[in-house]
């Protein structure tokens, strides 16, 4: 079953008004708000207790206790460490044999279940010629952010990677016209969450790439895209997230039309006339 946060967000526009208020309360302090009593949630939302229960049942959960059990299970999954995942990955075949199926499944589920409206909106924001795009991530997810920028800077100007140390300086200048792509995966990083929220407050468009349990930053993001994390080992895999990045870049190239081709031609000329191939070859020979 989908995470509770996804169930709540997916129906925000279709819930009756009173139930939308309940969903907003639950998402504003997720998942802690839902671990309180029905009466506490109802009071915070300014509705009756039966309204809270109707929302829970509307999203396909049979009872409030079942709703809370799902939240507790999500909490457990949020903080799942590699050590605790070892038992779930006892190999029944060698690594080369079992890996392809795991990676293919992760990529397929990621691209098949991603919110198509959020995907198109994210591609449009990243493609806008009036925007400057910044990507940032955490200890491991920064690899995904860097890869996105390496791809984007070939096909459009104004794409930059932001390391943790760069964030305070750049934050002071953020506003409308800036697009932030934040990568925040399980065992979410508070400094990435804080940065994304502050950038959003300053008027930046915030795109979040997270996992199916969803970073707390999802509540502040304009567009949320989720990737699977399954791996043939006890660690979380970045392969599905990388595939999502490739799909985003493909969408950007499609959106920009002939612009990427013209930029690629200039890129190749700059690479050749700048002596870069000779420099690379010289370093290789020295090595």
C-alpha cells in the first residue's frame, strides 16, 4: 500500500473541505500529528472527530488504529539502517545473478508510478530559459544532484551544483526565477530540509526528489518525484533515482527543441579549441 502521506496528498484537491483541513493538519506535522488522538487532530483542524475518521476511511484505511499502525511502520522504515537490512538481503544467488532483476524492477516501478503532472511541471520549470537551476543533496544523494547538473549544463546554461558549504551564501540571493532541485532520500538530512524550506520562502521553485516514504520537505515542495531504493545488498540503491534523472533530462531536451543541439555544437568547439583533449591525454600519459 502507498505511504499514508501519498494517500493524503493525492486527494487534497478532491476531499471535502473539512477533510482537506484534517489532511493539511496531518501533513503539516507528519507523521507525528497522526500519532495523537482523534480528538487532538480534530481540535487542531477545527472539525469533528467523525470527520477525521471519515478521512481515514476515504483513503482506504479501515480504522484510526490501523492508520496509526501504518504511520509507526513508516517511521520504522524511514530510519532503517544498513545493519538492520542485512537480514532482508540474505543472498539466494550470487550478486551478478540477482542484481539485474532488482535494478530493473526498481527503475520500472519508479518511472511507472511517478506523478505524471509533477514530472511535466518539474521538466517545464527546469527547462525555462528565465530560470537558474540549482541542485543539491545529502551525504550520498549529492551524487544524484551532481549528475543532474553535469547533464543539464551541456544542454542549457545556468545549471549549478550547490554543496552544503555553498548554501548559506546562495540562499541570500534566492528568489523568483530560481529553481531548486533537492535530493533527500531515506534517513533524511535536516540541513537539506531546512535549506529547501528557506529557499521556498524566498520565492524559489522547489522540486524534491525523494523516496516513496517521502522526506518532510515534501510539504514545502512545489513538485515531488519519488524513486525506489531497492538494492541487491543491504544499502539503499541510487540506480532508480539516476534513471529518474535521465528521464528528466530527456524531458528537458525534448522541451528545449533545437537549443540543446546548438549548445552541444558550441560545447564541442570549446572543448577542442580550449585544448582539453590534449591536456587529458597528457595527464593520462604521465599517469
